[in-house]
C-alpha cells in the first residue's frame, strides 16, 4: 500500500447553497477547490474550422459549447479529451471530441481539429448526427488507451469504445456490448475500474476480469476479458443489475451516472458519480434539475456490493458559468488525474464550458 499526498495549499470554497456539501469521510477523495482565478479553463472557440467528412463542408466544430472532459497523464503532460458541439444539425449541434495539452494542469493549449468524430465508417449509424460525446479514458498495462464514449444518433444514446496508442489516432470498435438487445438499449457513461500507477490510471483485473460501472438512470456493472467486449451483470429476471440507485429527497433523486473511471483504494473501489436533483422529490436545498457529485464505495472482493455511499453531495454549482448555460445548474465531473503532486478534477459547467478544481487531500491506494 502506498499513499499519494497532495500538498498544495488552496483557499476554501465559499458555498452559496442553503444545504452545503457534507463532510468528507475517510474513504472519500475530498478537498477539491475550484480554481476561481482561471475558471472556466476552456470555452467555445468559433475560429477553429473542421472539414466535416459527412457534410462535406467546414463547420465551427467547437464554436457552440465545450464540456465533459476526460484526462490522462502521458510523458509528464496532462492531456484532456473533451466534448465539443457545433451549431449545425437537429440535436443542439453535432458533438466531436477535441484534445488539449497542459504542463501545469491549469493552462491548456488545444488542437485546431478534433481527434475523434463521426465519419463515413461502420459506426456512422450510431454516431450521426448527434455525434460522439463524453469520453472516459483509461490505459492498459502496455500503455494502450481505451476510451468509452456515447454515440447519439438522434434517437438513442449508446455506449461505444475505441482504442489508441497515442491519443491522436483512434480505432473504433463499436458497441461495448455483444448482445443486440444490449446494443440497442439507451445507455452511456462507462467508468472502467482502474488502479493508480504513479500518475497513470491503469485498468485492473479483479477476480480475473475487468469491471466497468455504466448507465445514466441507475448505475449498472459489466465485466470483460479484453476491455473491448463487455457483458452486463443481470438479475434473476435477466435485466441489467443496478448497483447504485436514485434516492428520494437527495441530490441524486432523478438519476445517478458514473463520473471519472473508478479507482481501487485500500478501502475498496471508489466511484465518483453525478446525480440529478428531481423536481418535488429531491434535495430542497438545490434547484430542480441540478447536477451535483457524490461518491460510492464498492467491495474489492465483489465489485457489485455497495459498501457505503455519501449521504449528500461534495461538489455542486456555485458559479455563474455553472448556473447558467446550455443546461442550467450543472457541474458534471468526468476527468480526474493525479499530476505533479496534486489531484485535478475536471468538469463540464452548464453543458457549456470546462472548469477545474484541485485537491489538497490524500488517499491510500493498493
């Protein structure tokens, strides 16, 4: 067992909610403070043009909104993949995935072109014209990257997967599921269970298999032998087995959805997740529809067994750019990296911009 200690000194957050976040427990990763001096760190850019291969025209591919990023550390550089929307199409624009680079975790330079996008290929039927959304990244022990992402055809969101050796050139593998019924079920948000290896987040086997938490209503669980084809766990009726459910009266009363990849700690498997507040049935201290974040802990011996979960949220909208945007009152956490002695949590704000919070806490890993 080893301890990663975050030693940065950061000022406290001032909360403006009538029901403030709960106190962080020993099994949780806490102490995240929004970097007010720089946030939002990424905003839409109408100057970058992309020659779309399907429309056969140039589009302002990140001109409307940028949000919901994932991050990894590679060769001492923190690399972010993020969702970007253009102005074209019937579904709030088409989404593509851009890439940005940082040497301090706070200031980013980005490519003029997306690195992942709908094309005239074998998965176009799933990706067009809503696009490709919400990447989540892990790597295997050999350094190959696996990206789960949401494909949206305008009717259904489907969880797909792609691989890369350099984060720039990607191979699309299609649906994460092998069964047609699973492929054609609405789902998204695949958070693969990983272990920390320095600053690398490496997919880890438990009981001989890889594990992935997924879903955006309840949270479900799937296993894989190769990180590409996944089999959902089922209940006695043959339905997907929920391992995290919504709760009346709480911030997560309308839905629960995985955030960054789940991490193995000395206490169990830590899943940071997003919750949505249900009108008339949720947390009365939060506006209706608010997205805030909580944490859940699962057994290392049996990853479907929930050991404990946060009673309330630890992260929620407090800033103007989090409260007002394409979708109001949203902090959607999705990127998490340990980099240069600090934890960096990256999140989408109001489905419009990207921001960061930094932690000064510590947590023990196996």
